[in-house]
């Protein structure tokens, strides 16, 4: 119990503070409260980013293994439903996936080896054409001038030989890190396929018990969106590669299969990936077959990009990634700046998972959902059933109503 003197002392101390607080404008108080919270969040994100950057050789392979698990886990689940033991099912799917990738790589390398001599011949012919244009065209360069420019280029290469050598050594070290990352991703993928649900239950135990079920549901929603994203992106990548490959075949550009494979891989970076790899195909067409062929390939590339943007992505990615295109581009750019190609590849999947998880945590309908009710392999499980719906689902429902 406080004496009267102590109460008077406390009152005399707190009264001025309360009076000062009341004199501060409400907008300023709210701004100050938001500011220090924003600073704390930015500081936490900065620490997390530095830790991830320091452990990039571990984080990136594990993240890639998670993407592959999202792609392959539905196959494992189907085999388990057919009463195949889960360990055997994971092994079969993994071996089958490695066999498919190995076969495709072998085919691409074989086609590249076959098409390389033809490309060299066409490049030599194109260089002769360029040399003739430089001599007989508006520039009227002499043989002495052309040889001088060639000698200058060779001297530049010789002067920078040490940098080129160090770059080669860096590339060799990068190849070593790449092989290590592949082995780590493969090892991690085995456990994700075999006991991914058990690993997730172990992780969720770190969440307080009163909100554990809610966090569990949000995490499963996020993984469901990742499954849908990987499926849809793979389908879009196949369409992009086939479309560009057909265009290259019509024009007669060499290295059709390797360039199509490059477009397929680039399509896993939404919006900009297929454009950049398609630009490589246009450049090869320009060098090997001339400007007319390059324009035809460019037109085919534009057509494929329009098909992807206006048909495939809304239909296939609409449910998986409910993000504005600007958010996707900004995420890819930020990922490219922070983590290079790996960052650009992982930025949109990370954003999709966070988007689905946050939507689940903010949804009132998910408060009563049990984690066992969320089927992570079903596309509709990527978001809560809170009545917001999806544009593609709403469009499909309207079509069904019209048919009925």
C-alpha cells in the first residue's frame, strides 16, 4: 500500500508526462509508433537477409529441393494411394525424375553437338557477308583497316589474359559449388518426398500451442500454392518451348532443341525469363540466317508471350499466384539484385507462399479449419474459402451456370 505522500509523488511525476503526451498531436504519436515498429521490422529483415546470404550454399539447394518436392510430391501421394509403401514410392519417383532429366540432357547435348558444325558454317558465312558490307557498303573500310581492328581485338584479349584466367578459375570453383549444391538438393529432396509431412509437424512444434493449428493451416496453404505454382509454371514453360521451337524449325535455325530447352528453363522465371532466353534464339537466328529469319523468330516469340500473358497465366497461375504483375516484376528484380539468378528463380514462389499464408492467417474462415482438412496437392487448397474467390473460378462457375 502506498502512503499519501508516495501517492502524491507518483501523481506529480505521471501528471506532467500525461499532460505532455496529451499535448503531442495524435497524428505525430501514431506516426512515431509506426516508425519504430517499421524500423524494427526492417532491422529484422536485414538480419535475416544477411544470414540467408551467408548460408546461401545451404539455403539455395534446400529451396530448390522444396520446389522439386512440390512438383514430385503429388506423384508420390498417388502411388501411396495405390498402396505402394511411401519409401518405395519416393524412390521410384526420384529415380524416374533423374532418368527423365538425364535423358533430356543427353538428347539436348547430342543435338547441340550435331547442330554446332552447321551453326559454325552459317556464322562464318554471315561474318563474310558482314566483312563484304564493311568493305563495299557505306563505310568503305579497306583490308588494312579491317585487319587493324582485328589485331586491336586480339591485343585487348592478350592484355586481359590474367583477368580471363582468374575468371576461368572462378568458374571452376563455381562448378564445384554447383555440384555440391546439386548433391545437397538431391539429398534433401529424398527426405522431403519420404517424410515431408513429418518434417513440417516437427517445425510447427516451435509455434506456441494456442496458435499452432492456425500456423499449421497457413503453412499448408502456402505449400499448396507452391504445388500449384510449380505445376502451372512447368505447363507454361512447355508451351513456350514448343512454340519457340516450332518457329525456329519453320525458319530453319540450327540448334532448335538446345534453344527450346533454354527457353523452357527461362520460363521458370515469370515474365522476363522466357523473354531473355527467347532473345538468345532471335540473336542466333540473326547471326545464322539473317535479319528476315530473326524478324520471323521475333514475331513468333511475341505471339508466344501474348499467349502466355493473356491465356496461360490467368488460367493456370490465377489460383496459384494471386499477385499483381507489378508485384511479380518487382519481386523478380529484387531477387535478381539480392541473389542473382537463384534469387530471381525463387522470388515469385516465395512471394506466392507468403501471400497464401498471410491470407490464411487473416481469414476468419480458416480459424475453424483443421490442418488435416487441407489437401496440399489440391489447387483449391492454396487459399481460404472466405468468399473472395478467384477470377478464374468465378469465370468457370458462370460458364457452368450458363450451360445449366
